[in-house]
C-alpha cells in the first residue's frame, strides 16, 4: 500500500514588519487552492491580531456587499467546486499540534500548510515552529535595515542545531518584494552579491510593487487581488510578476 504523502509545511517569514508576509501568504494560498488545483490549509498564528482570520471575515462581507465579487465567487464555485481553504487560529507554540489535529478532521487532506507566524522570533514557539517547516521564504526589500536584519537572522537560524524530532533543517529562500522599477539595478546587484557571499539562497523572481498589495477586496473596487476567498486576477498577477513568482515557488517546493 502506497504511503500517504505528508502535507508540506511552509512559512512566509520575516522579522521585519511591513514587508508583506501575510499578503504574500494570502496571494499564494488563494492562487494554489482556487486556480491551480492544490488543497491548502492556513494556520493563522499571528497572535493577538490574527490578521488572516480577520481578513477572511472582511472578505465574506465584501462578497455579500459587492455585485462584482458576488458574481466572481459564483463563477469560481461553478468552475472549481471547492470550498474555501480553512484558516485556523493557533498560538505559535501550539501551531504544529493544532495543524496535525485539524488535518485529520478535514474532508480533503491539504497538499500544503501555510503557517503565518509572529514576526518576533523570541515569541514562544516561533523558532520551534520555523525549525519544523519544510520551506521558509523570507521577503526582503531594497532597504538596508531590512536586508541586514533578514540576513543576520537567516544566518543565525540556519546555524541552529535541528530541533528534537526533526532530522533535517528547513530550506530557507530569500526573495525580493516591493521591487520598484525606478530603483537602480546596481543597488539590487550589490545586495545580491552579499547574499551569495553568505551562501544564502535567493529566488530569481522579484515581486513588483503595486498599490494593490495595500488594498483589500471591498465593495468599492471592481477587481480581485488580495482575497482569501478568490484568487487574484491573472492580469494583475502578471503586472506584479506574481505569476512568475508562483511558478518558481512550485519548482522549489517540488509540487
């Protein structure tokens, strides 16, 4: 009898606020679950704000109050016939246990579990949860403080001994987010050289900045981008290069 494949555990993680970890988590989860045929579970461990769980509630309200989004939701359900991916609240120190308990109760086993963890690494349970991931993806921006902080954390994290019960360290990949096309390419080249000198992995695809990253689906806009109930529209994914990011992400995690 063929052994069941375990869900992959992935965290979009950074210690720096405002770099986009929750937004990227939502965009990825929605594209994979609603458009690409994967089954997704999201663990919202960002206590006490639980931003993804609260976003889900706002998304429900937005769809009910907007004809545009209501039609998009109906069309999506008719084409993919899938329920929304679950978003489950948990504190970081219980995240793995809670995820495991819920996987057993879901009607469809997830292919991938995203863990949205608090940015403060000394929060109880964060480092243990990170060490249990299969993959960690860390967004960086062309800001000296963000780059230096992320590189220092990444090097220190990768040097930690494996946690109990884990026989291998997670793969940690950096990626450029909020890329401004007007910034000098030399700036990115200089940072890229430092990253390579430190033997850290970095994705080839950078995500372009857009005001849409800062705007949730609501009843005032007639497009879908950041939503936990609908996938971002394809032309918007192309504008931000997020379509290329998703393709590279899938190649890295071998899904």
